């Protein structure tokens, strides 16, 4: 089984990824993005320890953020390509 490494390969990209996360969920602060996504999906996420969450609940929050971030990146790339044409 492949080892997962949940880290950014380019550390300088952290700020841009956080801004994208905030834009995807429509919040001002990237730190609040996961809480907003959890609220929208009905997951009882709180600050601190969340060991009571099931894998499915945690995946609903992470999937919402990650999936929408990928969609936004694809949209941005398509717009960039259209401007170059």
C-alpha cells in the first residue's frame, strides 16, 4: 500500500492554496474554511480534537474542500488557456 504524505511539495505555495480554499468555500479566513464546509455538510466539526467523527464524516469535509479546489484549479487553467488563444 502506498504511503500517504499530506504535505505540500512546494512550501511557497501554502499561501496560494489557503487563499484558494477560502475562495472555494466563500469565507474570508482560510482557517474557517473547513468549519464552514463541515457546517454545510452537517458534520459536527469543532476546534481541537475531533476523534468522535467517523471516517465518512471526515471525508465529507475533506472531499468537499479538496474536490472543489481541484474544480476551481481546472477552471482557472481553462480560462488561462482561453486567454492565450
